[in-house]
């Protein structure tokens, strides 16, 4: 198997600087806040040209020869953060398209996405049933037309401002896939248990793949689109992470890690991964470490 290459950098990417979003006190405040966010987001989408179908247009300051980046955002019950995530992604000075896949949310996420789905360059996929993060990503990957595809979570644990850092090895031609590592810099996860479990899963994955990753479970994974199309992905939940890692390694694709910040949240704040996903991750590490 191939060895991973860690990006040599002395600068630790900072964690999120924005304060956590808090629930408004009244329905009136909720309505006013949502309206303000929608107006701001609408202005951002008007300012920058997005890709539309196969005819992608670049922002004014970007060359049309710049690679098109597809930002794929799976979302489930994230009404408090989804508009902020879209706003931060839109502010990136990249030639890009944004694809949001709602995994049958039951809160107000779906309603918010309905209000922005017609904005140019934003594709919204509304699933009729909840199938899991992996299944949502499969739908997003199938819709993507970019040269580079990067995954962005919708809960603001990962700051969209770090996407350029994550995809830089791809843009420079140094990698076929790029991972953002929470452990190359200073980990921001408050839970010792989570850090230890991540370490166990990463070491187990490395044992089967022959890689030398520091953060296999990271959300921030980016791929050349032709590489992504070469991977027969099957997992519908969080098993996507060890599955895609094993299949990249088996095909000897080059993987580069870059340090990122991390603004961890707890289960009381909406974190969804659980003990079932831990055991499934271990199963996937073994299963896909042995064969496709």
C-alpha cells in the first residue's frame, strides 16, 4: 500500500472564531433572524457567479481556467447552522458549485433550503427518506460536475474557510485525495473519549491500509473527480470514512493531510454519531481493508 504524505507546515489553522449560535428567545426573533440571514445569503449568491450545469462561470477575480470545486454538504436537522455554512462557503474566492443534500430533515432545515434552492449555482437535493450521511454523499457526488470534490459538514464543527487549505495539495498536483487532520495541529475536541476513539479507529485503519494517517475519521476529505468516480462506494452511514480511505489506499492513490482546526460540539448540541457507528466503523475497517 502507499504511504501518506503529511503537509509540512508550521502554521496551525485556527479553530472557529465565531461564537456558537444560540436559540432565539421568541418566534418573532427567529423569524427576523431567518429573514436577515436569507437576505444576506441572497446577496452573496448574486455577487459571485456559480457553475450552472456543464457551463461553469468563474467569479470575476478568478480565471475561467481555474479548476471548478464542488462543495458537497450533507445535512440532517441543522436549521441553526445551515444558512451560516452556506454563507461562509459562498464567501470563498474559489470557482465553485455548492450541492446540499437534505437527508429528510424533520426540523426547519428543509423549509430554509426551499427558500434558497433557486439561487444560481446552488443545487438542493431533498431526499424523501432518511438514509444516512454516506447515502447523502453518494447523491451529492453523482450531481457534482467539478474537477475537485470536497465534503463540508453542515454543523460548523469544520470551518468552511479551511477548504482552500484542504484542497491545496490537489490544486498543486501533489495528491489525488486530501484530508484535513484535526490532530496535526492543536485538537479542539473537548472530549478525551472522542480523541481516544478517533485514534483507535485511525490506527486500526492504518494497520489494514498501510497508510500513515493521523485522522481517518475527518469530515474534510477532498478528491479529484476522476478518482472519486473510480471508487465503488457502498456505505450509507458514517462507514463512508473507513470505506473511502481503504479504497483509495488499495488503488494506491496519493493522500496528503493538512492541519485544520476543529470546533467540537456535544450530543446536547446535536452531535449524531453514536456507539452503533463506532462498531460499524470497525467492521468497515476490516471489511474494506481486506477487499472491495
